[in-house]
């Protein structure tokens, strides 16, 4: 399937929520996207479109480190969703790789996410603990990180990734 990757516009909001509702089978992720847009935490909102229809979406938003590291800004990837009937055709891969490129180009230091390592390791994600990062959501294998620059080496000492409050408010993933 041929899809175009583009930055989401406000007119795409309803279609994006529908994609997540279908992909996750619950309203929490679509709600999370709307909340993060409303509170200005969004770094990058990418859609995949086929013949003008939104078929997939990925969101990158700012997180904070605690204690703060001056001049260092990480982002969180999520949610990412592809319409069920179009999964496993490489669309998710295109959204992730394009999103990582754009975040790198914009100068962000790295990306964290909560997801299945079997999927995300192919993009270079490793356990976030390798970067000296932990999170409110624990630091098990699902919590992964990727440095975007050669200089985004592990932090000097342990930092906690604080997700935007919208992640908790939107409900469990
Ligand atoms: C996860 C998701 C975004 C991946 O997008 P996609 O377009 O289906 O994935 P791609 O086609 O790019 O990649 C497919 C590959 O990923 C693998 N894959 C897909 N989902 C996977 C998962 N949950 N766990 C492990 N591997 C997975 C497939 O086996 C396939 O591998 P292969 O090419 O080696 O056979 C999509 O399947 C989706 O929306 N799922 C439901 C919502 C969800 O779980 N989102 C992610 C939460 S972290």
C-alpha cells in the first residue's frame, strides 16, 4: 500500500482519533493525542495517508528529566497506531523512521517509549536503563530509549523520565 507521510494538521484530529480507537480497541490513546495537542507538549504529529484518508498516526511529545539536565531534551514516542486491516505492511516502520529522522534534525537528544522490544529493537531502541533512565512506569524491558546523536550518551547519573500528566489522565494503554 502506498502511503504518504506528512505532519498532521488540525483538520486531521477526528481521523487520527478514529485510527487509534481502531488500532487499540479503546478510546484512551485517541484521547491522549487530543490532550497532548491541547496542552502544547507535541513535538511532532505524523500521519500516514492513503488517497487522502488517514490510515496511521504517530506522536512525539516532550518529556522532562528529573533532576533536570540543562540543555538536554528527550521526547516520548507514543501512541503509534495503524488501522488494523493495514498492519504489518511497513506503515508503522515508515512512521517511526521518519519521525526519528525529524526529531534528530530538530535537535532533540533522544526518544523513550513504552512498547514491545521485539518491535522497537529494529530501530535501535535498547532498555532505557542503558541510558541511565528510569520512569514512573517502571524500568522493565518495555521502557526503551534511543539516542539521536552520537553525543546523546548515557546520562551521567540516573534520571527519571517524567511523562506529561496527560498520559496518566488518558487512562491505561
Ligand atoms: C504496532 C504497530 C504500530 C506496528 O505498525 P505496523 O505497520 O503494523 O508494523 P510494520 O508493518 O512496520 O512492521 C511489521 C513488523 O513488526 C512486527 N510487529 C508488529 N507488531 C508487533 C508487536 N506488537 N510485537 C512484535 N512485533 C510486531 C511484525 O511481525 C513485522 O515483523 P516482520 O516484518 O519482521 O514480519 C501496529 O501494528 C499497531 O497499530 N498495533 C496496534 C496498536 C499498538 O499496539 N501500538 C503500539 C503500542 S507500543
